[in-house]
C-alpha cells in the first residue's frame, strides 16, 4: 500500500465527498501509519493526519470511528503488507534451502525499507499488544506466516537438508529478531560501534549474514 496509489485512485479531493472509498481509506491508513510511528498513539493528532490526506477529519471518523480504531487498522494494514509480500514470493516451487533463504532475505529487506512498520510495532509493544489483541484479523494473518515456514521446513526435513526437532515458530523468531534489530537498534548501535554496517555495502553483508544465520540454524 502506497499513498501515491491511494491518491491516484481518488476521484475527488477534500472539496467533495464522492470519492472512491477504498482509495480514500488506503490514503488515510498510509498517512496514519507514518504519523503513529512517528508520534505514537497518544502523540498523533487527527487534525494532522487529516491535513496530510486528501479527505477531511470528518470522513476519517466516518470510516474508522476513533483514533484508537484508526491506529488498530493501521497496525493491521502494516502486518497485511508483510504477509502479502511473503505470499508473492511463491516459495513452494523452490528447494527448501533456497526458499527459506529467500524468506529471510525478504524479511530483512522489508523491515529495512519500512522503518515506520518497525516503529509502529515498537509502539504497540509499549501498549503491551493491547490493540493487536483486540484485532480480529491479525491472528489469522500471522498464522499464515507460520504455516508458510512449516511447509518449507517439513520439505527440508524430508529431503534431509534440515535437522529434525525444530518448530516453525522458532525459525520465524530467528528471522524476525535479526531483521527487526537491524532497524530498531540502528541509532544506538551506530553511536556505540560506528555506522559501517548501515551503509549500502554493510547492509548487503548484514543481509547475507541474516540468511546464513537462519540457514545455519536449520541445516542438518
């Protein structure tokens, strides 16, 4: 989901109400995700979100009900985008080692390119997962990620290239932990140890390291 796509789909601007509802909602969610990730739930302002969209505060409340509901929907949309990207990889036709390696690389790249997603997840952890817990869709979305890894892992065990006794959840944890830390701790890590890992060359090496760490964990 990009704000540019949402804007292109709209038929009218703030001056009128006859808009493409899905495009309007996509535009609102893209702006809201950025605002919530930057300012948190309490710090984000609906006036500011409305000012950066091509609709009005009135319509934001019409579509989403409240700031808290908008925040929850932004979370859901952010997770859905990750899962959509994973599905687009079409890993089932690849050999297990290559499939899992590509999944690790995709996750690393996605998180690196979407720091707002990382910040939003960090903010939701500050809220102890309250809004994720209330979501009716997040659970099924993320179970799909575990099923995807399970399918790859089971094929790898059958082929004798992955060791037995692991759970897909542990593999998912490793992939997520490496990819998340790369973004969430970039500022502090850079200050403590230098920025060499966060330039283009350093990130390419870190991406390769992430792949090899995951594959090293599961290999027979």
